[in-house]
C-alpha cells in the first residue's frame, strides 16, 4: 500500500526519518535502530538522499532492506541538487526497478560551501519539476500508482515575506502531481494550523504531515537550529541544559515533542513524522506518549 493510499484511509499515520550510514559503526547502529522502530509498526520510513549522489548507494541499500527484510514501505528522498536530468532519471528508474513507489521530491539544499542554490546546467531547478519528472518516468515504465510527497514549511509560513510565495510553491507542487507534503521542523502548533488553513483557502488539498524532532541534548538543539534555520525555543534549550544527566535530558526533550505531537493530532494532523537521528530511544519514548499505537 502506498503512502497516498494510507493517507486516504484518514487514519493518523506514524512514520520515521532515517539517514544513510557513512561508516561501518554507523551502519551497525542503524541496523539496531531499524529493528526497534519496525516493532512499533510504522506506516512508512523515509530515507534521506545526499546532495550530488553523496549517499546514493547507501540510501538505496537502506530502502532495499526496508522493502525486503522489514516489509515497511520506504519513502525514498530525491533532490535536484548537482545532478543532471539524465542522472535523476537513472536514480528514479533504479528505484522503480526495485519496486519503490513512494518518493519525497525535494529541491534540496546547496552543497556545503556553496552560499546560493544553483541548479545543475542540465538539471532541474524546482521541486515541482522533479514531481513532473517522476510522473513521466513512472508512466513510461507503465507505473501509474506512484505516490509522491513534497516539503512544506510552517515556521517560514508565518513570516509575511514568505507566506504568499510559499503557498504558490506548494500549489505548484500539488498541480504537478504531488499527493502529500511533509513539513520541515517547527515548534509551534499555530505555525502548522496557520499553514494548513491558508493552504486550504488557496485550493491546496493534499494532506500535510507534520515533522517532529525530539531534541535530547542542548548541543543537538543548537545544531538543529543551524541546519534548519528554525530557532529552537528557549524553553526547550533551558530544560535540556538544566538536565542532570542524559536520561533526564532525553525525558525533557521527549516531553516537549509529545506535547507538540498530541496538539497537532488534536488539530487534525494526518500523522506524525519523527526525526530519529538514526537512534531509536527518543523516538520510541515519544511514540509511547502518542495515541497512534
């Protein structure tokens, strides 16, 4: 069953995000994490994909393992960064040959050291172009039941200079054939509900799944803000810094994530997508607090 079909059942979904390992030790950690997460019966697990194919082979390996060993639908990330159109098509075809039907189509962030985002000379510039290409390649291979997700940005949506442009971008993705969206991280329920309400008013009807990040150390909280550009609330950082040990810090971070998640579900969110950092402890602690399993 594709993610599109799961969401059409209108039952809140549970999902996780993993990133491909870069070392043998990280691979071992990921294996253990996957086994634990699978036991929570998630609806799907997404696997990130590095810019310029940096993690192409390892991403595919994680996708294959989920599909074959754990029978959990994998959501394969694709980006437009540093790849020609032909290279993107090759990646799509490789996934399709392996039976992957769920994709997250992203423009992607600039490679490290590059200040501004620039498309490959023979590549794609926008995520909606990637959505269109996914549909075209799948159709050429006789596959018409592809399920495609895209990104949405609640924290940025509340900024006046971002709102209209962000809605136009999300609408263009829907018009190109996107079936659902997963948000970037945010910490205020009002940011999410504002995005959804404004999107619906603009005719954007696709389900928008909120992404939740359980932060378990102050260092990770600061690092998350640097990576995402979304400031971590001072309250969360204060609780993490005041924690006496790792267990106390994890409990504090999970408590914040649980309050956010439960509020989102009460507000009608179609599911919760949990960032794991390839570790199962905080993610599983969070799931025990949610009315999902």
